[in-house]
C-alpha cells in the first residue's frame, strides 16, 4: 500500500512554484478592464514627465546670475498657452506653480523668500541655480521602461498609464481554473438537507478565495463515484483548463480513487502528502498542460492550503513576477504548544503589531469558526514544541485591512 | 475672499465618518455574488456544528465507567447511515474519525492509547469522560448569531454560510458612485495629445482604487467650464448618486466655481481645506442625500486622499461596521525631515517589519513615480520636524501582499 509523502510545507510550496510555468498567451485589453491583470510586456514611456519645464512654486522665474534686483515684466499662469518672448538681463517673470518656465530661464524664487516685492521689481537673496524648477523629463524620460513585464496592474499603475495616454495594455490571458470536489454524500448548498447531512463547502470557499485574489474559476461539480467514470471525467477537463483544483478524496482510503484517475490521465505528481498539521492529504502535480492541486476534504485545511500553496502558484502561472506572500512582523502574545515533529499552519489574529494564536491552537480542523475569527496565518517549520510569548513571528494576513478600532495617527 | 480651512487630517477623517450614514436599502443576493458585500441583517445559524456527535480520532467509543476491558462489537465508519442498536455494559465499538458516536456512548480512546488491542477486545487505561468526542452543536448551536450585520462577506464567511446551507443573503444595496473631474484643458486618455498637453488621470485612478476595494463607480466625465452649466450639471447628479467624487477645481482661484456650484445645489460642507501636505485643497460635504468629496487636482494628492479619506467613508456608507484602516507596525529605516506646522501623508515601502520613506520625503506632488514605487502610507500629525531612524511607526499598506523575495517560514 502506498503511503503519503512527508515533505515539508516549504518544500511543497517550492515544488509548486518551481513547476509553475507562466502562461505564454497574451492579449491586449482596454485599461478599464486591466485592474489586477499581469503585464505581458514592458511598457515604454511615450511622454516626458514633467511634459515641460515648470515652476514648483508660486514665485518669480529668472536666469541665474549675480543680479539682486530684478524687474518683473509679466505674469505666467498654469495652463497659459506658451509663446516665446524676449527676456533681458535683470528681468524676471511672475510665475505660478505648474506654469511653464520660459525658455532661457532656469531658477524660481518663491514670493516669501524675496527680500522685497513690488509690482515692478523684486529684491532676491542668494539662491541655488535651478531651484524650484521641475525639468522636462526629470521624473520620466520618453523611451524609459515605465513598468516592467510581470507587474500586476494596480490602481497606481493605472494612474501612471493614463498619465502617459496608454489605454491598451498587453497582458497575459487569464488562467482557466476548474474547481471540483469529491463526496457524493455531500449536499450542494441549494439542496435541502437532513439535519445530519453535510454541505459541500469547499468548492464555494475555494472559488471565493480565488476571486478575492483576482482569479476566476468555474465550479464544475462533483467527481463521479467510480474510478472508471472519474478517469473519463478528468480526461474531459485535462488541457481544457490551465489549472484543476479538487478537494477531498486524496488520502489512500478505499474510496479514494481520485489520485488513480489523475495518474491514468498522465499525472506527474510533485508531492502527495505534506508533513503538516492540518492539511496533510494534499497533492500537486502536472497532467499534460494542466496544473493539478488536490486539496484536503476538510474545509479548514482545504482553505488554508488553497491560500498558502495554490494562490502563490496561481500568481506565478498567471505571469506575475511577485508571487511570494510578503509577511508582516508581529510579537507573539501568548505561549502555545505545537507538535515538534510537524510543520504547522496556524490561525490567529494580528492587531497593532501583536499576534495571538486562535484559542491557544486548540481547534479542530472540522471547524470553520477559527477561520472567521482569525485574520492571519503563521507558517511554522517543525522542530519547536513551544512558541513563546514575546517571540517575533512572521505573519501572512488574509483578512486584514479594516477594523472597528479607530485609526490613530503617528 | 474666502480662505481654505485648516483642520487636521484626523479631524477631516472623523468629520467624514461622523456624517456617513449607512444605506438603508437592502436586497437579497445569491451567495456566488456575495463576496465583499455587506450583511444587512444578522445571520442566524440554521444547523448545529458538528451536525451530530462524532469521534475526533480513529479509536474505540464506549460509555465511560471503571471497566478496563471492553468487548469490540462492531465498527462504525464516517458516512455510515446511522441506525440505533443496543450496547451493553463492558462493550465498545471501533470508530473512525468523523463517524457518529452511537447514542449512549460518551468517550473515545484512540487506538494508540489502548493498552492492548485484539479483534475481540481492548484494554484501556484511565481516560477522561468525554475525551475525543465532538458534541453536536459545540462549535455552533442552531439559533446562534452566526455572522453579524455589518460584516463584509469574505471567502471565510462564504465557507461558513455554505456549511449552513445558506445561499441567499441579505446585503445592503451597492453604493452608486459618480466620479468626475474638472479641467477642460485635460485630454481623455484615448484622445491624442500634443507633447505638452496633460491627460486626465484622476477619474481613472479613482475608479480603479474604488474597484480595488470592492466598489464600483461610473466615470461621468468632465465638469463644464462655466458656473451656470456646472450648477445644472451637478443638479442632474444630485440624489441620483449616493456619492459624487470630483477632482480638481476646489481651491479658491478664479476658475474654481465647482464649490460654488455645489453650494447652489444645497451643499453643506464638513470642511473645505485640510492643513496637510500634500492634498490641502480637499472638500467633503453633503448635498441633499448625496455625499460629496472634492479631491485635489494633483494626481498624487487625489489618490492619497481618495484612499485615506474616501475609502473608509465609503465603507461606512455601504453599511460595513469595520471601516477604519488597520495599521501595521514598522520600524522607521532612516531619518527624514517634515514641516512641523502641517499634518503629512507620506509614501514609503514596508518590508520585513521596516518602513522606508520614499526618496527621503523629497518628491513632488506632481509625480506618479512615488506612488508606484511605494506600497504604504504613513499618516503623521503635525508637531514634529524630524522622524528618526528606529522610531516605531503605524503604516497603512495599500499594495502589500506579494513580493519577489522568498517567503521564509517561522
């Protein structure tokens, strides 16, 4: 009898990532559809920024020299149509913030720094040549790489693209993801169920989690209840989808023919079993062109492993070059014990620089309450049996952002 | 001449929040549309969890007594259809994890803790009554409040709702938000522009930022170039939208008739001007039933104030009871100077528990590069002129999540 692998959680993640080859297919989309998509080519700046040399202050623009008294010959407002004009030694112009600095002038002195200001002339102190002038192209020069291939498009990047008049962007095509689950005894949520029958939570939870991270998935339904039918069913999905995510039926029990059905369809698994609590019965592999994740049947473990293993992998598959979760640093709020022989994925609550494990790490993987009462995950390598109060931990938030507590300013 | 207010940034935020009255209108939606919507009523548990009393381990179930030797009379698997049967003193059943514990039995001993195990009987040590048994309803009891009104629906909450067979949920109706901007000199991004003409960045950036936080908005276009036309235009939007967000034209310059047009439509402003750098010319108020934000024309300030002031307010307007940004704690990486007379909204980069201000806080509010090179915002009250290396700061991430650096486990 085959037994489950005992690889570590970090190895499992690395195996997924190593085998995740970004999509090759591109498309051009309009910018209002572009949020969260991944750039498939470098974007080159079409325009300089600033587009013209302009004043950073309300003040007076002049050619830097040793003159202290300057005659004010005209006023230039932001938005004024530029017309060249002659300006002589000892002359200056009144200029507003953002207004174009006339050709030949190089320095701006703000009004409040002048020693004297009348309608006709100003008296100025020493000032550095070039002060308060924003030079054309100093932020962005035409032809520069503006945004690199592999960047996920954020609202900030949309602002940048629009400022350049770039409205069509080359992105990787979206991943096609199928979500399905095992368990013919499970009821679909719209079905009526006896008090003791159990609903099929996983497909809906996985789909919502993918959606939260900008992916979309088709909920395909339940895997049939025989090996023969399952082999046929998997065959119809293979190569139709970039990714298949299943839940349940991946231990080596009697009715767990899902793995066998994948194998008969050419699956090469990267691992099948992780030495982690919770979520041991987890498998990942490749079947033709299709990346396969088999998550545990248990909703808590299925959720955690989809979050911690599948999401980074999907990021990489979708072409993003930033795919590792970035941790935040927190002080552990109270002692708790763990089994030193296993890795652990532990739920807890982050607030104000501190992190507290959910219920002293005493919760069942059959529960969902730990998930809705937590906002973050702590990934722990094996080897320790006690996590001490005051230890610095690295935390991955999964539902941070907003709270009821008033935000206090620095 | 009217001058801008000088209220603090935190006051501005509190004024917005105090005046943001959550929507009163509800609707029922299907769960696959429910992600990020806000619950308009408490959700009551329809089912117990666990749905029946079951075993937490593979082992033997028995009625707690002083017997040390127990006869094994049958085996119960998870998913077995339950049938009542008689069990006598000194008898036990073999039971699998998740299988229903027969009526009358109360304790489970895991196989590995038995002193002796044969096919017919087991020898057991002392064990606490109730051990390894999950009691029906111990996690969730039918009739409990499962999720409170005002909660935003996360993937975790979707898992919980599905586990209860709840597929229709009462949510607040979506906010109707109009985004418009001033500046007839601006080019729309799809228009061709001379090298020196400037694109209308704000509407697109604001719309993308709202979308990122789960809102949707209509980009309405440009505000007309006369007071009379603007008054009429604003009148058509008033009460049609829950929220109007404009950008630009809200200082007290010659062409800034936007404020006047709002006033003629009945605007009561909460503030008009904040003593903050950048983003001073900012206004918020109420006009009939419509909440109005007027953001600065400057893309950087407009983005920051939409993020830090409008997003929490929109959260509250949409019915959410968690609407304050939650900060993360970080150590400041290098000294930088600020003007002690103003509040500041400062861009920087958070990584591994440390935060570094963007370019020593030397950047212009006409730039967009600081925004795409940063991932977080630091809100600072006035009063300090130096932020020292090593200080503990509270940071609001706006683009945290994923990075190129490998995630290292605890």
